[in-house]
C-alpha cells in the first residue's frame, strides 16, 4: 500500500477504488432502485420522493463537512473518517435485503437517508485526504481516475444490476454491493491519516475557533467566490441535456431497453474514457487552461446537438453526438475538479471543497429546471441552445481566477 502511494499511478488507482465504493450505492439507489420499486407497484410520486431525499443529502453535505475538518487529529484523521463512514454505509444498506421497497417505504427511506449521511461524510473525507497528500501537478490524473471509479461503480450496480437482477435476485445484488464496500476497507487501512494541519490536543472550542478564522479568511478573498461562480454556471449546458435525455431519447423513438443499454455501456464508457484522457491533459496543460479548453469543446458538442435536432438528424447521428458530449463532460470533470482542489485551503479542505461541489449540484438543479421549462414552451432545440450559451457565462470567472492566481504568484 505504501509503495502504491509513492507513485502517481498508484495514488490514482487507490483513489479510483475509493470512488468506486462511493459510486456503487449511488448507482443502485438512483438508477436501479426506482426500477425495482416501479416493478413492484410503487407510485412515481413516492419513488421521486425517495430520490429527492437522498439527493438533498448530497446537496447539503457542506453543512456537516466542517465536522470532518474540526474533529480530527493525528490519531483520528481523514482515514478514520473514511473507515467508519464506509463501514456504516454498508451497515445501513444491509436491512434492505429483507425489506420490501414498497410496503416498507418509510423504514427504507430512513435507512437510505442514514446511508446518504454516512456516504457524504466518506465523500468529503476522501476529497480532503486527496487535497492533503496528492501533489498539485497530479490532480488532473487523480480526478480522471476517481471519476472512472465512480462511473464504473454506478454502471455495475445501477445498470448491470438491472440486467442480472432477474437471474440473481435483488437480495444478492445488495449483498454483493455491501461486500465490495467492506472489502475496500482493507485498502483504506493502508492510507495515511492526512492530519498534517490538525491541532492535536486542542479543546474542541479552540479547534472550532481556529477553523472559523481560517474559513473566514478564505471567504473574504475573491478566489473562493470566483470558484463558486464558475461552479454554478459552467456545467449548465451539459446538465440540462443530461437531465432531459430521460425524455428526449424516448421522444425520438429509442426504446426503454435500448436506452438502458446506451446509458450503461455508451454513456458510462464515454465518461470514463473522457475522464482518463482529460486527467492526463489537465496535468500537462494545467487545471485552468484545461478547464477553458474542455468547457469550449463541451459547449461546442451541445450546440452541434442543437443543430442536429433542428435539422431532424437521424437517431444514430443524435446518439453519436450525445456520446461525444458525455466524453467531453468526462474531460471537463477531470479539469474542473482539479481546479477546485487547487483552489482549496488544506486546513479547511473538507468544508471548502464541499461548498464547491454544492455549487456544481446547484448548477444541475437550476439548469435542469430551466431546460424543462424551455422544452415545454419552445422545444428541445431552444433548451439545448439556450443552456449551452448560458454555460459560457462561466468564462469571465475563469479568466478572473487566472488573474487572481497570477497576482498571488507575484
């Protein structure tokens, strides 16, 4: 384990494995569980309520991320947070083996919310540990591998699970997912605590005071707010198209089964490939230039999709551009997440990076809602085009971040 941590590729593989453990339950809950509930007669409104409750925990995780920054020391650092949270992630999923997702809805919802709380603590601790121990020049590759691990976990337990569930049964899918989560714990045990900036022996009150001073200093600077502005706007074009694909593909004649295969293999494969390539290019070019290039390329894909829809292109042509868009998004994720990590102060890493991620979730919310409104009023072309153009409003924030970085470097 220590040898792996001493090489860039080894560090990337280890964090990819951690993210695979994080992505597996998300894929099951967000992709596979709704299908299971619907097959057993669950109402659409109740299904979406479950998904909304779980998603809300991820959106609000920055509210409890400070606990990870404050309550840590040399003996209890980020590794210990990851170990305990990941063990509880599996434990909260275990009762689902015996529960009926329709009849026992309220109990299941409570367990999933508890699981999401543990998963968000694990997530912020993993990101903070990466910010502490990974050199800045490796953050692109790291985020590419982490994205690949996350999407692989989602694809296996959110997509492939749907295909094999009829043979194996849902109980074995859940048990195998829990088994994967707990097997990864042996990997986590070999990680460092990442407690270089912790204050061992200080009273909790003094730790909170030091944390508040550090966070207040960061919030008074321009860099923090420029990063949030970029996160709130940059992904608008993709997030809108991604949110609308669930209705757009059936509206263009793609069957439900074919849509499932397309999502599991083409979409997941494109994001993994884009993330890995984008990560390597990000480390070569730098996070800010790579974010700029990939954002322009992703916007170009979305605009071409708008044009293809306007010209009534054939379904294979449209699917090809959607796959290209997901490939571009994988590249952009590697660069933009590396950028956010490079902007984050290690002393408050869990909290600050969680705020940046909350802003990206906010972008998904407002752009998906606006895209739906535009489809109802003016059609898919107007929605794709408008949101793609709006994502370019993030460019001034990126330019100002570059100026801010140059100013600090002088």
